[in-house]
C-alpha cells in the first residue's frame, strides 16, 4: 500500500506491516503500544521528548546521538556499556566515591 504526500491519521490494530518503510514522515504525537520493532533501524530522526516504558531494549546500539538531558532510571543495566565501560562498574565506582566523600 502506498501513502504518498498524504495527510491523515492512521488507526492500525492487530496488523502486520513488517518491512514497511518510512521516509520524510511526521509521526509526532503518535502512540505505540504492544508493538514489535525488533530489527528496526532508525537514522536521522528527531526523538526529542520521547518516553520509553516497559521496553526490551537488549542489544540496542546508540551512536552519534544527542543524549543531552536523557534520563535512565529503574532499568536492568547488566552488560550495558558506555564507551566500552560497563555501566554497572561506573555506578559502583561513583557510589563508592560518593560514600567516601560523605
């Protein structure tokens, strides 16, 4: 199905649109619930103001991204790295240093 230079709201339920392509598309304000995006690829996108809750992001790779103001809380961090350093090790070192400074 082609949707070119159209403007309108889509209401999609219990559908398989795997393999779809989106280019120069405005999805701002969209709501995604119970959606399988495994293997999806995102490039040159504006995700400012995004909220992600109850998501499996294992294997996620983020490169050349602006993470200014990003917050990660109440998450499983085992195996997560930043610049090749285990985040759990970074947090442990930070907590140890903070405890020693008190």
